[in-house]
C-alpha cells in the first residue's frame, strides 16, 4: 500500500531506492540481462539486495523474468514497456548530473546529450525490445512503447 497517491511518491516507491534505476539503466543502456551481469556492474550490488530489487521491479511491472531460451537453467530479465518508458527520466538524470557533478562521461557525449536528447536516447535504446511481463496485465504488456521528449516521440519496437 503506497504512503500516498502523490505522483512523485508513487514513482519513488517504484524506483526511488539506490539500486532500481541502476538495474533499469543496465537493461536499457548496457545490455545486461542476467543476474550475474548485474552483479558484475561497477557499483557492486550485493546478491541479497539485487534479488530483492529484481523481485520488486517485476512486481511493479517494470521488468519481466523469463527462462533464457539458449540455456533453460538460466533466467534473463527484460524491460516491459512500462520500464522502457523510464528512458526520458534516465536521460534527464544524466543531463542534470552533467550540469552539477564531475562524471566520467566523455565531453563529446555530454554535448551530444544536451544538443539532442531524443537522438541520444534513440541511439542508446536502439535494439531494445520490451519484454512481455510474467503477469498478463495489458497496461504493462504492450510491446510497443512510446517515449516522449518535448515535442518529439520515439517508438521502441
């Protein structure tokens, strides 16, 4: 049960901890799909915390968990359309951070982000396929997601 129905509170309950957006970042921009790949990220999440966040993100309909078709013993994770819709949020976080913090992002990449956020997001998301979540809620199982930046729209297939 949420603390309140405030839009910001609800968003923070879904992804407001220290790890959830990093997992979504890894799925969206870094091509990581497995438990082990998330563990190997430079932030070094603990296994118990990773397990907890994956369960939570799946419960919120942001990611799906599926058997790896190449190895039935393994599980892979993917973004649902609801999770993919966080793309502009991550790009805005990057833009804000570049403005106020010293990052390891190359200068030319920072310039590209600020010059054209939709083009940057499109390049980073290229090839992203939204996964069908394990629940059959049609609100989160759309295969096509739309990501809006100001007056431009990207379609993710």
